[in-house]
C-alpha cells in the first residue's frame, strides 16, 4: 500500500502548502532536503512555504522517478487536504532561519 505521508509547509501557524508522498517521508528525509538546499543554493527560500514546498516536490520527484525523464514519476503530489488513510504527517515551521518540523498524528484537520 505504501507509506502515505503529507508535509505541511507552514508560516505563522497556518498551512500554506501540502506535499504528499506515497512512499514515505521521515525526519531524515526532511533534514536531507534542507541540507541539499543549504549546500547547493544561495537563495534557500526557507521562509517562503509555497516556494519551499515546490522545491520539495521537485526534489522528491527526482529521487523517486525513473531517471528517463524528469516528469516520469509517481507518488508525489500537491494536496489541499490530508487523504483519509494517511500514515502520518509533518508540520514544517518556515519562520526560522532553517525550518524546523514535528511529526503529528494523521488527523485530516489542516
């Protein structure tokens, strides 16, 4: 079935973007993503939830794709709400110089 996870990119306690992964995301994945940005980009956009979420979609898609074409991927998407059968979700706080995150129970409340 997969490991259905959403990541809520938040600012001021409000979710501004939700990224879905069918194949799971955990704290190590988020830290790897943040490290990749810090290492390779001069403009991190850590304080801009929609831009950071877009970067996360691209990063996950490249990691999970076939490698034959950048659009040849499944299991990553942008959601408006959490799916019913979610395994877990993460809340990413974009107010800090480097985002912080915490795992939350899989409630559909956004």
